[in-house]
């Protein structure tokens, strides 16, 4: 297809509520040697996008000031060093920003083919959460079939992905969330146990279940010490975010006694 010189993008007029977003015009970016240019079909909406819109998560140096960390679409240009992709390929990709636009560049190594049975539009919501879950739980955490995983925030983007992927690989999954509507989402996705944190103590539930072999947490704050109590011997605790704060005082003795890996 013919690529125009300019494109429509979603801009930010300051920071704050969604009303700060608007439309603008930018030059179409050119792919570097190891990048591809994607004609965007859809872009995902992630927590960092929302935080950046609110002014709480500035783009890193060198990254696009436009929102959008994942896209799907069609490759319309390739860099001189790219061999894995060709013009016309349908891909979904992680970006370092810039996805809220008609065209977006992405590293060739951060692109994936659109899976069979998944629409190009829906594929835009795959890379950010699936890469995060796969790399943290399986590649680094070594999660195995038959183990028990505790997922905090089970109805969120990371949580829903973690439940589905872990269940697909034979893991027993517990999830926390609230209110009841969000808990039902976790159950419908296959969680073996769902804990409404407003009504139940996840530490006691997990102890009764034999302890969690792995815990995926986005909450932090008071959950940090409680996760250690809920963990089985040899457990791995993966901290992905700190919704309730990252500065806490804890007793590290149980980490040593249980041989817990915290990352």
C-alpha cells in the first residue's frame, strides 16, 4: 500500500481525565534498520497508558510521546536489517509508545504473528499482558503443572491472562479480587478458587490449600508481608506493581526459613 507522509494520531492536551485526549497530525515515522512500520488496525489500552495520560508515568527518554504500548495491523515497510517480516504480514507488536496512531514503528523482534482464530483487532490486546505473564511466570519463575498459583487482581488485564495461561498448562489457580462481579470473572476464566478480599483472608485460604508455590502480585503495600505468609516452602513471589505502595517494613526471617525467591 502507499504510505502517506502524514497520519492522524491521538494527542494529549496536558494531563488529566480522558478529555485531554484529542486528534492531531504527525509525520509518519520511518523504521530504523531493525524495525518495521505497521499500519495500525487497533491499539491496546494498558495501565501505563492511563497513568501517562494522568501525568503519573512520563515516557522514557527517546520514546514516543504518544500513548500506546501494543498494536496490531499490517506491515507496510521494513528496515534494512529485517528478515523475519515482509510487507503485507499481519502482526501484533509491543512498542515503546506511539500506538495511538495510524502508523507505528516497532522492533522486529517485538512482533508476533496474529494467532489463528484471533481477529486482527483483538490481537492488539495480546502482547503486553501475555509477554509479561509468560516471561515472569514461566520463563523466569519456572511455573510447572500441578503447582499452585495465587494471582492478585484476577479480573484485571494481567490477572485474566495469568489465570487462562496457567490453567492451560495444568496449574491450580487461586485469584483474589472484589466485588463479587469481578470474582465471577475469575471463576468463569477457570480459577480453581476465588477469594473476595473484602470478605476473606487470602492468607488463611492459601494456608488451608497448602500454600502458594507462586504468587503474582500487583498490590504491594500490606500484601507484601501477607504474601510471604501465604507462600509455601520454596515459593516464588513475583511483584509486578505496587498499587498500595512499595515502601514497607517486613520480617525477612520467613523468607529465609521458607527459602522464598522474591523478584
